C-alpha cells in the first residue's frame, strides 16, 4: 500500500531547543514562519520536508517537540507533487533523508531517533475523466456516516456559511482517522498550478486515509513495530489493513448501481421476502433524499438494524447508495476495490 505523507516526532530537551532552534532559523532565513506556539522552518521544503517545533504546556512546565513532515516521493524526486510512495523504497528514502537533514544542522535527530506520529495511506485511482470524478465524489457524499464520524465543511465566503467542498469529501473520525476522497487535478490547480506533472492528474481521484497519533500508536502496537523505519517497512500490510477497515464503512462493500438495477438484484437475491421489501424501501429513500444517512433516519433504523441491513446488501454485492438517473454511468466500483487495485501503482502519475 502506498502512502503520500508522514510525520516524525522527537521530544527536545531544554538544551536541545535553543541549539536546534537557532540552527534551523539560520538555515531557513526568510523561510522561517512563526505561528502561535509553533515555529515552521522551510529550509528543506524543496525536498518535500517541512520542519517545525511545537511548544506544549504540561502542568507548570513547557516542553518542545520537533516534527518532520515528509513527502517521501519528493525527497527522492523533489519536483514530483503527484506520485506516491511505495514501501519498497524505504531504505533509499532513509539514507537520503539523513543526508538532507545534516546539511541543515548536525544537531538534528536522524530518522530512527524519531517516532512516527502521522501517516497518510493513499491510492491514486484512475477514472475516465473529470466529469466521472466529479460524479463519483458527489456519490460518495450520499453515504452513511455513523455518529463518531463528521463530514468536514469549509467556509464559503460568498454564502457566508460552512459548506461541503466541491473538490472532494473529508470524513473525520474521533478515533484518530481521517478519510478523504478528492479530485487531484483540481487540488493541484488551486495549490500548485505550475506543478510539472499536473496534466497527468486529470483522470485521478485520490483516496486517502490519514492516521494521526492515536491511531498510529495502536497500529505500532498491533503490528509490533520497534522503530520508525520498521513501521514504514510494514506499511504495505498496515495500509491494506487500514483501507479494508475504513474505505467502505460509509457505503457498504458492494458496488454502486442505479435504482432499477438495485431492485432487480434484490429480487434475484436469496433474501427473505420481508427483507427484500425493507431493502427496496431503503434504497428508494436513499435515492429520493440523495443520502443514505437521511434514509436511515426517515425509516427510523437503530444501530443494530443498520448493521443487519448493510450486511444483507454486502452479501448481494450492492451498495445502498444509489447512482442518480442523470449520471452517465450505470455502475461504478466501490472505493475499497478501486483503492486496492491501484494500491501498488507507485508510478501512475510520472
């Protein structure tokens, strides 16, 4: 499984803070950006490494943590803003990383002196064109989002209210997980329009699952990782585990179809007559209200009923999220299958 970004963290001693801060400030020059309790140093930004020091207050004392936010593909190919990273290149990455940080300061901690504090597992999935990508993203906004998950909204300056992004959807969990589906071409046009490979991203939807400190700790323990490098070397196994667990939690494991096709597949299934009736009511409501979440509310499903009926849809290979009649495609695969198909394509965009 590929990944795009990860963070390393290192707790600084009182003596370290002064030395490292001064070294980074001198190396960064005008790239130094102070923010509240965080100092950001961009000396290695061109190589995909952002260095920052954050101050935390604990009881009566302050402590400081050094972070490296790393885009590993750019460490090895500094102009590649699209390509993602495969774990087979870990040793090469670590060697280059350690060389780069020592050009900034001999006092900076090396790779395996740090801990992993965040990692973004992802897959660049190729669809037909921008229209299909936009339709697919809108389809994913119609899912079921359990209470511990919320959809991220953004401030719309024109309407003066918070709205969903037009370019993607981000689902935030209280378990240290963030799931994002977005139009890679549009993202680059907004953030980095001069990117060398931008035209290669026109057919790409990026599927990304970001694991923060809480989840990383759990994964480190679960997979018995003893260092930052051992964690990343296990990233193929860990990433696929994460995707299988979270990629389809909001849609079921089946593929997407239009309403008449779903009716037909329910009729052909081995489900009981009563279950078929309830399944049809659910998908009709899901289609009418453009939301599986709303359909569950209207039909007064409780948590156990939701779990039971989703299991029935999974069994027949159909998602209860319905493709609108106006869409140009009649069926499209679920996010997990797409992500896993492209999970080892580290050179799709190069």
